[in-house]
């Protein structure tokens, strides 16, 4: 499993475009500070579904093939 690269383009677009930060201020932020700023503007995102919740959802809505397929 490979890690996704950091989304620099999106981070810079948010920092410069939405927050209107000066370049100096943006690059002085830690990733945790940037995440807190994004959360302050966009709201808190829900946590990803855990395995138990996914299994329950899959059991409730199983993938099935149409008849004859």
C-alpha cells in the first residue's frame, strides 16, 4: 500500500484563495494548523466508516447480479 502524496495544489488553493493568506504566513503554518483552519471554514468531517459499520452496510445491501446476468 502506497501513501498518497500530500495535496499541495489543494492546500495552496485553500490557503491563498479561501483564507487569503500571504505566502509567508501560509508556509509558516504546520499541517495541523492548516487542517484546523480548513475545519474552521468547512466544518468537521465525519470519521471514515469502520470495518464493522461497513460489514453491517454490506449485509444490509448486498451486491447482487440481476437475474439472467
